C-alpha cells in the first residue's frame, strides 16, 4: 500500500508538478495571443522579453504581486533567479507588457532590491493571506529554500510602462 499524504502536502506536490509541466504553464500565453487576456483580469499579465543568447522574443504569463499605480506592475519569479525570463530581463530590461485585453505596451523592467521585495511580499501576504498560505509551500519547494519574512529569496521585478 502507498503512503497517504496530508492534504497540504498533496496540494504542494500538485502545485509543484503543475509549475514543472511546460504545457500547463505555457497555456495562458495562448489565451493572451487569442486576445482573451481580459479573462484573467488584472491578476495576471503577459511579459514579452528578449532571449539573452538568441535575441528571439519570448513570452511568459506571471501573477501581478503589486500594482502601485496605473503604469507599474510588480511580478515575482517563482523559480528564483534561475528562471529564464528573469535572467533575460536582467540582460535586457526593455520588455513589453500585456494586461487584460489591451495590446502589448513597451515597458522597462527593474529588479527590486531585497528591502523593496520584502515590503511588496508583506503587503501581498496581508491582501491575500489564504492564497499565500496555500502557495508558499509550493514556492518553497520550487525554490528549494524557505521564504523568510524579512529576507525574501523570491526575486521581484517592477515593470514600468513607457508613457503613451
């Protein structure tokens, strides 16, 4: 007989498996390409970035962690600093951002420092405590590290839209 997992460990295992399944993670990109991004509201955005080695345009859909003003979005890298999109925007911060049903807009990416990232994460935890309680173990498993309260290992990027 197999061993029974607790519901929280099972949820974590399923979440990690989903994040590691390329087809599932990339599925929202097709929703944006079909001009149906409005279905995700303002909780997700599609980031278009340039491959640092290839120069080929790439896309990734990310959760919006903070939206401090109409032209600024903050996203987190659930795979840490090794995520390809994160490495690409560090190499070339000129990106395009697509939110809701709007077309892509040029923007500039900036990696937040640890203090800024810590404040953004604390505010996210206050706004979405149940989501954080469920998703934190998934992130920690994916990152391979504990996400601290004051020194987060979760890298964050500010995306500032260029003036229209």
